[in-house]
């Protein structure tokens, strides 16, 4: 699941703040490859590190960043596949997990 989450963060930053912002964040997070694969499993420390680097680089609050990420996932036309996945994932967060 980490790949899917990491790819969502990557797409959100890229689409909202631009490719240069994502490259800066990937560099700050010391990622070996700045592009995530949705179906790959990544070390659990990577996701929090990427989010921390993103909020610092963009100068935004962590809570606001995550809320905007969620809004992006459910409203951006390019994320239709994610919305379908969420729709069939259960009626609440616990069911989804």
C-alpha cells in the first residue's frame, strides 16, 4: 500500500505545485528514485519523511497538506481510478483498511 500512498503524494505535489517542487521534495527526502510505483512496497519511514519534506519545502501546515491531498484524490479528474478503489473499499475507514 505504501506505493499507492506515495504515488498519490507525488501526483498531488506535481499537479498542484509543479514538477520543480516535486523534484525539490524528492531531493530533500533523499529518494533514490523521485518517481514512485503504485504497486511497490516501500520502507515505512519513506512516507512520513516525504510528507515532512513536502510541508517544509512548501511552507504549509501538515494538517492542511493532508486535507488538500484528500480533496485532490476525490476531486481531480486524473484520480478517477483512486475514487473507484475507495468506493469499493467499504463504507467507512475501518472497512477500507
